């Protein structure tokens, strides 16, 4: 594998972003919606192998003391090779001075615990697709 790490949105195939999220069992949207979300983010990371998009993530932040990480995904055939770590380290580097929150897909919490994330006792959510999120185990 010849890993290339990019920290900007230039040349991203947004259809591949939506497809990767879907393959990873995560929420996905129209490719243009993903483009707008990533372009509006504080920090982004995209991983490529020989020009093929294989993973990505993004962080939103006020740049001072609060940040949140979203849309971290690795193409299933590339999972288990340390690429999630590359994504997390790249995102964290730009927001290390902030409190960071994220929500993990149910069953994936252990991955984030390796990076010192801990479960919150006071976390709350208001999802637009409440029933679907409840069904997937995000809420009670």
C-alpha cells in the first residue's frame, strides 16, 4: 500500500465518500451534501492508496476550546490496517487544544477508547431521524 494523506478537499470524489460511509454501515447522504459538510469543517483528512480514496474524517470546531469529530470511516477492505489511527491522529493534531466530542456507531466505542475518549454520562442528542437512530442503538 502506498498511503497518501491529504488535509484538504481538493479532488475528492464525493460519490466515494457516500459509498464508503454506506459500506461501513454509517449514515450517508447525497454526495453534494457530504462535500458541503467537509468543506465547512475545521479540519479534514482523506487517505488514498494509489489514487483510490480509502478513508476519511472531519472535525468541526470553534478553534478555541470545543470540537467534534464526525464521519470517520475506512473502506471495509482496508480496515484493521491502522488507517483509523492515521485519521484520528491527523484530526486530533489540529484540535488538540480543544475538548473533543464524538458519537460512535454502536459497537465501535472500543476503537475510540484507545484514543482516550470516554463515555459521557450527560450526552444528549436530537436527531432528525429519531426512530432510525433508536433502532440502530444510538438512543434509548
